[in-house]
C-alpha cells in the first residue's frame, strides 16, 4: 500500500469518527444527564445515579399535554401537506418553460421566508378574518411551508416516472382516476412515506412560526422554551430519551419488516 493511499484512508477514518462523534456525543451526554440526581440537566458534577426523572416525567401532566398537542398538530399538518404538496408536484411537473420556473419560485418561496415572518403574516391575515391564535392557526402556519418539503420530494420522485405507463393504461381503457390510483400512486409511495415523516418531524420541532400563532395552546417546543427560562429539569431529558428509544425501535422494526423473506405462494 502506497503512503498516499494510507494517508487518504487514515484521513477518511478520522473524518468519519469525528462526524459520528459530533453527531452522537450531544445525544449521549443528554441521555446520561437523565440518570444524574442533579436537578439541572448536566453530567458534571455527577451527584449520583437515579431513575427519579422518569417518574417526574410520568407525573408531569403539563409536559404530556404539550406532547399530545404537538402530536395532534403534526398529524393535522401531515393530513394537509401530503395531498396539497402532491397536487402541487403533479401540477409543477406537467408545466414547461417559463410558467414552470415562475410557479416553482412561488411554491418554494415559503421555505426561503424566515419562520418569524411566516408566523406574523399568518396571524395578521387571519385576524383580519376574525380568527385568533390557536390550534387552527398553528396548523395553517406550519402547513404553509411544510407543503414545500412534500412538493420537492414528490417532484424529485416524479422525475423518474415513465409517462408511457400512463398512456398504456389509458389506451387499455383505464380511467384517469384508476391510472392515478393503480399506476402513479404506487410509484409515489416511497416519496409520500418519506415526505410524511419529514412533515411530521418539521411540525413537531417548529418553534419560530408556532410561537406567534399559538394563542393559548402550548406545543412541546414552546413548553420546553418556557422551561428553559423558568427552570429546566432532567425530566425533559427523560422525554427526549424516550423519544430516541421509540425512534430506534420503530426504525429497527421497519427494517426487519422490510427484510422479511417473501411469502411462499
């Protein structure tokens, strides 16, 4: 092995180790703080090992209310973003030339707008119509830019779609709805599933936009931000650790399901 090749491999391994360390070290420290008896989320100094913060999490009704509020908002956002974003992607890919470029710029513009501006603009608009802050405005404000993620992912998938399949199905007597349901929708399924999960995560973690339109509702991000100012406890770390464990279990279960042997016919 030449010296140049050895150095390249060593640099690659160093970069890979540094990358994963940068990615997972904060999560490891956050998880470790869950088991420290300190009333503040820290690992230094280590004052003793305990499970009391899981009990504190279980009995923290305000935190669980924030979790369920965020979950309800995220599901509603996904229910809006998936069909609207898919329709936008279908419209975008059906156009050509300047009209397509203009429409693409208009559709992507919410992603380029700061979340604070989106939140304030949504609040001002709906207040003119007599609608105050609350669950409805949170969903509308978040969906206004999360739709763009769905549109981009579905559009990328549509770039690989062979339009002759639609022509063949129509030539065999299928209706346009049947072509969409039996040909196009199965092809788009991976993009729809991925964009649905992305929309869910984007909704749960959003703070800037939600803060201005929440009214009296308290989603999880706003609840945690309030706790940071008033006094954060490792119960929040316990919640994060539960979420990480749930994500790992879900991903593992999906991977096992995906790799299952085909059924014998």
